[in-house]
């Protein structure tokens, strides 16, 4: 009790003096969250007061006001520590490899010691310390947040509306087995477990086809809940509204219908709501990452599925202007950064198109954020740079291209991936499908050198620049 109270008091003091900043790194599955956090930590730890030409756009590094940065023990001892060292080990291996994807919640804390240059504290305190708390968690879990606003029937019917095209084809085997169940009969635990397993297989198949909107997210990345009855339910997307009404009136307390309702309710209130209350309500700033390129290789449905996922996750954060009372009692996100990741996988002339495409994907959310008065920015970055920009000569002309180690066979290749659409792709784009997006392995990391990146300095300036004056 005393430790908990002391922790809350320390957080209140730090917020009142603007000495603490909690950043949420969010995004859909495989958008590069782990790579982003690893690079962000690495870039900050390599700042010193001698030279900082690896972060020219970050004012705190460029003007040498940052004295030192170090990792600190995190405040919440119950959350696993973000495994920065293991990720750095992966990048330093021969050959280098990408760090493992996020599989659970983790946290890291940095202390940034800096010279105060502006404001009241520049007169009464020469130096300051900003404590930066960064949170990482699976993108799959993020998409469960909309469940907080839906009961079992609403959720099932919502997924029914999305089950078209590729999803409908992939769901046929699972739905065939589900349709044979008498939902008014007494539930059999083994049958429920098997049907939940079939539904999970369907979700994994959707992911393989480039789909991002996966619910429930913990089914494909269960963590400590693997095998628990809390993850053994599924949506009844085959029922018409009249059937729902009849089952609610006639199904008994031990029926399949009743048990499925109970498990959904438990998952929604205990797991999803608990996750939200423990992590989301106290964030100060937010980064939303999206891989806008990979879905272009799959299909129009995969691309629209990503857009739907981004739209829905956006609704589950608190936004608003910060002031003293907000910092103390009701922290709200005051800066929001939308990032298109893997920007090194296209040629430099396509970066404006990629940023424009990112804006188009989240324009509904972006308008809401601007309306609430928070500072919003869009960018395209490579947190860990994997390619080099090169010029290729062909028939007496020079063309921009990229060069790197292809992930499939680690062969060095040079290619022009194609033109990135600067707006949501139309039917002509999907019909011609001239975009060829390859995956690349990270570049070798030289001992003592910062991780090579593309525009991480602009990210740091947006997230931290105003706090280091």
C-alpha cells in the first residue's frame, strides 16, 4: 500500500513539473513497433556533447543541450522490461537479423539529463531531467479495444459485415462446423475448445493473406492465457437478428449460447478492459505506426482491412490539450504522430507519396485530433535502415533504386519497387498491380555506432523537443 501511494505521489510531482512523459507506441501487427522502440532508445543513448551528426533534425542533440541519457529501473516492477539488449544482439549478429516481434507488454524508462535554456526553471535550476517511459505491446491486442463498446450480438454482427471476399472464403470450413451445433443444447467443453481452435486457425489464415483486423487479438497471440477457457469462444456470425432474439428467450443457462455469452463477457470486462485501464488511460503522447506498403502487395481487401483497423484503434485513446490539472489528475494525449514505417524500402522520390497515403488512411482520425486541439504530424521513416539508395544507369539514363539483402535468400539485390499511390488506390491500381515491395534484412551494425535510420531525428524532435528547453 505504501509503495503504491509513493509511486502515485512521485508520478503526480513529475507530471506537475513536466518531468515525466509516457509515450504509447501503437500500431497494427508487423508495423515495426519493436524496431521503432529499439532504435529510439539507441539513438538517444548515443547522444553525447561532442558530436551528434546522426540526429541533425533533433534540436536537443544538435545544440548539445542534452548532457546524457541512460536507462533507469522502471516504476512498475510487474511489467516485463523491454529487452533492448537482446534486440541489439540480433542486429549485431553475423549476419544481422530483425529483433523478435512483440509478444507481450513491456516497458522501458530513460532519464534524459539536459541543460535548461528557456522558461522559469532556467533561472532557478540550471539542469533538468526528463523521465521518458515507453510502452510496447502486441498490435493484435490493440484491436480488441472496440469490444468495450459492443455486446456479444453486436460484435458478432459487426464481424458478419466484414466477412466478405477473401474472409468469406477462408471462413467456410469453420462456419460449416459451427452451423451443425445446436446452440440451445448443453455445452460440451471439448467441442467449444475445438471450435475455438478452428476459429483461431481461420484468423491466422486471414493474417497470412495480409489482413490486419483480427478479433479477438489474443487468439493469435494469447500470451499467458493460452489454453484458458477465456479464449474459447467465437462470434456467431451466421445468425440472423430473429435467431438471436429466439435464443435469448429460449436458451438455458448451460447451453452453448449462454456459455459463449458468458465467455465473451468475461473476455471483454476482465481482459480487454483490464488492459485498457492498466495502460491506455495515462499516456501523454502517442505514435501510431502502420506498414502501408505490404498490403499493396496483397489485395484491395487487405489494404481496406488495414484502413479499418487504423480507424477503429484511433477511437480508443484520450486526446485533448494539456494543462496542470490534466497532468495531475486526467492525463491526455497532446501530441499524436502517424508514421508510415519501412520508408527505406522505396526510393526517396516516393516518400511524399507515402506520407500522403498515410494521411488518406487516417484522415477521419486526423480531423478528430485537430478538432480536439492536439498537435498532429505525419511522417515516413525507417527506424532501422535496411537498404541504400542507389542510381542505376540504363540506356543512357539514370534511375533511382534501392539496394539491400533480400529477406528470402539474403542475396544482395537492386530494384525499383514502383510508384507508391499518393491516395487510396483505385480499381486501376489493383488491376495493374505494378508495385513490387520486397522485404529486406537489416544492415550490419558497426560496433559502437548508432543504428542506421531514416528520419528518427524528426520523430525525436516532435515527441521531445518542447520538453528539453
